[in-house]
């Protein structure tokens, strides 16, 4: 066994865990083949089952891998094999389903070690436990027969400028539409020192931006996601971690993945304000602008409390980007409920809305709820909300035309493209400069398009030229000729 391929579906947590799998298999001496069309010796399919479509895609990749080579080893991991809802059966003797995530590292080690042991028995003259290069440095292939019990902490996040860092796992919130509490029911958090050490490794590998993520990030450090069981119904531990992380040398950008509105405390906002490398962007999952629908969903907030949180954010941060997820057509959603969602979105002025037509998920309470909403009505509402999303996103970006922004380049071909502090995409027009992926540039936003902003480079920089988090009522002068970048 020499090569492996990883196919990843789903969320940032899955993407992070796929990087852990990659690092483990490379440590065991295998070579990563990124193309799914090549026939590698081992295929790992990291599945998602949050929707029926995600489950179907996961099974499709499994069938494709089997057709390409039915005799190679295939390991199916992630949420789909972890939940027993009859959507996945073991189709082949060479397919291994990992139902318990805690067994993943040991399973992969066993598969690789078994293959290496079999090869060693047929070629005993080349068996060795370490390989040294000419300069006597041990290679990463040392001791192929190591039995790993846990997935490694990351040293690099390959293939992306932004690195994801999982700090929390599991959910027991039991939102009525969500299958995740059945796939990841155990709540856990990484100790702060482990997070800080891994973040420093990622910075050392060249990552300028890190995104903290988790299944329920706002419950970092807690043993449940249910706020009524927290002391004072507030969690100070995420803010404390973020404050420490912001001090890591060389870490120029930090973002948080999805939060719920009640996770955004004044303590957390003060950490944002006092640390310029924490981006003024918060993804707050709304799901519905109707409090009655939110109650049916078993969400832990109301429409009014969502609005109140956004207002507090806007008093602390200068024109922050508020992005969100919304489910359209949840059982019982009336025309009035949907109109409340539209009105709330207008009031907030979302920078981006991810719109999801409701699809009944087997194994969740919502799949049995009545009355259902007609599919034609769901499509019409989703279309209206997406039209509003495009209009709001354009209006949000229009605020920054003529202003300076810091762009972290994600690609340079065919065009130089990156994200601003407030997460919207920017196409950089200056091509005379030798721009590279992962460059951090100061640019002037010159125009706006329906999809992204346009900009021209004003200065290469390693740090933000201005503090992006101060409220817009604060004014101060910066002499860029002498400012320490």
C-alpha cells in the first residue's frame, strides 16, 4: 500500500478531520493523491448526512470508488456511518465502515500496517523501522508499524490559504430539523493550550488566517450546548480562548465559524474590538425570522433576541459583516412567517444569506411535522429570499467603494481574487505586480459588481493598515509612510 485519496463532503469540521486523516496517513508512509480519478491503494470517504442529498452524494462516491477498483481498501467515515437510519450498508468485503469516530485512527493504522506487514513477509530483506536520508535526518516514513490511537493535531492545512481549526465537537441541542445530535452526540472541547500550540504550528506552516470551528462553537468548554444549564446562561470560555489566540505571533487573521446569537456576549465583542487581527465578521444562524417557527425548530432564541444581538454587534464594530443560514418552508411556515423572515433580513442587512429549502430529514422530529408546505411554495419563497440576498449583499459591499481594505489572496489565476476583512470577495485589477496566493494586500475598493468588488493594489503589507473593528464613529489619522505595519 503506497497511495491514498480522501474524498470530503460537508462542513468545516469534516474538512478539518480530513486534514487530520491526511496527516496520519502521510506519517504512516503513504503518498496523497489528490485526484479522485486516479486509482489509489486506499480511499477514505469522509461523509455527510445532514440532508438526503448529502447522504446520496456520499453513497455515490462510494459506488464510484468501487467501480474504479473493487479490490482496493475503502474506508467510509464521517456522519453517515455513525447514524443508524438505514441509508448505508456495507457493500463489499474491502469496505470498512467506521461508525465510532474514536476508532478512526486505530482503524486506519491497522489497515496500513496490515498491508505493510503482508508486503514485508514477502520481501523480508527490505523490512526496516526507520529510513534515513543522506544528511541523517529521519524521514516521515519512520516506523510504518506505529499503531495510532488518536488523529494528530495539524501541522498544516494543505490546499487552502485559510486553515480551519476544530476546537469543539458534538451537539445535544436537538433542533427538530437536525440529524447531527444522532451522529455526534458526545460533547467535547480541546484544551486551550492544545489549541494555541496547533494554531502556532499552522502559522509556522505559512497560514495567515485561521478559522475556529466546531459542531457548536459557542459551547466551547461546556459539557452541553443547552444554555439554560450554563452558569448565568453565558459562556466566557470562547472569549477567553479567542483573547489568547489573538496574541499568537504571526497570526494576522482570525475568524469564527457559525455561532448562535446568544453566543455573542459583550465579553466576546470586547475581544473583537481590542484585537485588530479578529475580523469584523460573524456568521449567526437565523434559520427563520418568525419566533413561532423558531419555537417549532427548538432554537434557543427568538427573532427579537436575534435583532437585539445584531444591534449590539453594530454598536461595537464598524459595519460588521453579518452572514447567516435560513431554512425556507419549514413545516407550519405561513405566508406571514415567511414575510417576517424577509423583514428581519432587510432590517439586519445581511452581507450574505445561505438559503436552504426545507427537506424532511429521516430520523428527525421535523420529518413527521404537519402541516407541510407545498414544494412549489417553498421554491417560490426560496427564490424571493435569494433575490433579496443578492440585493443586500450588493448594498453591503457598496459601503466600501472608495475605501481601503486588506485582501488575503486565495488565487492569482486567471485573476487575483481574495477576501476582505468583512469576507466579501474582491477581484484585484493590478496585474503588473507579481502577486502570489496567500499574499496580504492593502487595496482600494474601486467598484462593485453583482458578484464581487473590484480593487486596485495600494500597498503590499503583512498586517492590516487600519483597525477594522472600531465603530465608524471613531476617527483617527494614520501616516502610512511611518505606520508600523
